[in-house]
């Protein structure tokens, strides 16, 4: 058996993409993403382990895939059957928890068999972590799919230092109380020593629920358990790899591609950009409606102004998402039918995934970035846009309901539920004087450089305790 790890990260997915060669051989490539970027230095230094699902399904009862190496750290796959993907992932995680935690923008659905699968899969992840962790190790559990893991793991390995971070919003009392298994979820989270949230409001909601759901005593952000153990809750706003985005934006290839994008779009006076997963929490329909009304009122016009909307496919087997795609594509057709011209659509709608270099080129090309979620834990697209604007140009329209608004205070803030207000904010961003644009962007970029993803991980591990944070702070790529 291989040596156990002093640091274990537990997440729903492993940070790799499968690459199949022409001869059918399979290799693994590190997938892009803030979490793996943040954790790679400390995982590599400590020869740590990342536990997660590979993204494919296994026959019931099949043995788990063998662990393997990625660069300097170890990957431990956790198998899921197709039924578990349907019930644990698409069911309880994304049809029960996700809508509830996002202010019930769409109704949350609850089915008992989904909960059973959620428990079963969380147990499997906890057992894998217990096997991989060395004595006294640090285990960092990630996100809403694995909220039962901290307590399950603590029961098996009370010697561990356990942290949990929720990447999405944590709901208020009135919404969380709808959850049929609310007490079990709270007990699961309270198995951690430190529970992290994107915003202080999430922390307050969690502490309030610990009092009301489990009748526990609290002091500030600390929850006092019956056995005397203390659980600390706090906000740790996640960020991005600013240096990586800046390197891409400075490259000749990305700059050339940004110019080509504008040329391909007819070199409009104003290019408005949206980049989102196709999710009902992102406010894409509200954005389109505001744009359509501005066109109908003559305050914007084609071809001077065009919009590009990248809508990355997401959870396409879940009914809510199928319905959303139909609505969005119908609205795109309506706008182009009424306001487009021959060869010049008003909206260029791209329902596909793009690599980081292409997205960075889009960010560099856009005059206005529109980020209008109805509810979002953070929204890293807003931060990526700011990081990419090495020319200190471009304006950001940002929802008040995205966690990023707490940090990107120079964005043009909007309430996406207020259509007239959204229209006025969009116009202000389009018409802002260049000096104001540069001033706002410089201030946001300065903040991001000082608060990148490495700082986020270091601050969490420091608060959790142990030696791992020192290793992270001393590591560089």
C-alpha cells in the first residue's frame, strides 16, 4: 500500500480530463479550474492526494479504478454507477440542493431515493479519505455534493483536521428549513473544524441554523457542540489565477485573436459579452430582455452594438436546464428576427465550451462584460474579465447578487430583477467616459492581483491550522 498523505482534497470531480489517443490509449490531462490551480503547489510539495469522481460510470459492484499520479500528487478515483449519477448528482445535488441554495429561482424537488443515494455516495467519499489520510492529516472537503463527508469522516478518523468549503451560496433560514433532511445536512457540515463560505452572509446563515435546527450554542462565528468541540465558520471569497490570465492576455496569439473576433463581428462600436454556464441562476433571459428593449427603444442599435453570448452546456439531462435552453434560444431568435440585419445578427449565441485562450480573447475583445446572475456564490467570470483587461479598458456590469460584487466595487452594479434599472446600468456602462472606464478597471485589477487564488487557499488553510499553509505560501509554479 502506498504512503498516506498529510493533505487530502475531497471534491466531486477529479481535476483531470480523459484524452483518448488515435490508438485508443487513454491518458489524463489536468483540467483548467481555480481549485486545482490553488491546490497544486501544496499538493505537489506534500505529495498529497485528491479524491474525486472521474466523470464516467461504473457497473454496479465493479472495483474502483486504481489510484494514479498527476504530476507530483496522487489521484484516488471514487466510482459512481449510472443510477448514482442520476440520483446523487442530478437528483439530490442539482435538483434539490442547487435550486434551494440559489434562492429557489426554480422549485427544488425532493425524492427519498435521491437522499439515499446522496448518503451512500458521501459515505464512499469519506471512506476513501479515511484510507488516504495519514495520522493527524488535513482533509479539505469541497462543495455542496459532499456536505455529509465531514461528519462521516470524523466518526472514522477523529484525529484528522477537517475543513469544508461551500462554493455556492448558503441559504437563509426560511429556505433551508424546506430541506427534508436539514438536520442531517447540518450535522454533516459540523463534522468539520472550519466551514468556509464565499460571503459573510453565508456564515451568518449557517450559525443561525446551527442554533435553530440543532439547538446548539454559538458565540460569534463559532458553534459549540455538545461534546465540547468547536466549529468555526468564516468567509473566504475564492479567486482566480490572475497571473495566468494576464499571461494569456499579453500573448501575441490571444491579442491577434481578439482583433479577429471584432473584425468577424463587423468591427462594432460596442461589443457586449456574456459568458455563463447555461443555468437558470445566471440571469441570461433578463439580460436578453434588457438588450431587446434597448434596441426597440432606439437607445442601442445594430450594427453599432452587437452582443455575444457564450452559454456553456450544463446538466443537460436535468429538466430545468432543457426548458431553459429552449427559452434562451427562442429569445435569441426573436431578437435577431426583429433587429438583426443580413449578415449581421444582433446576438451571436454560442452554445458550446471554449478553452481558456479563446475565452481570454473574447474578454480582450469586449467593450462591456455583462454578468447578471440572480444568485451566485462568487462568479469567477467577472474576475477573469478584469484580469484579462491588461489595457485597463472595458466595463463590467455586475449583479448585486454575485459574491464578486463585494470585491469588484468599481463595477457597474445592477439588480437583474429590476429590468429598467438593468437597462440604465447597461447604458451607463456603454457610454462611460474613457477616463472613468480606466479608473474603475485599474482599481479592480489592483484588488485582484492582491487577492488571487493562491491567497484564497492559503488563508483557508491558515485558519484551519497545521503546516500545509506554510508549504502553500512558500510554493510557486
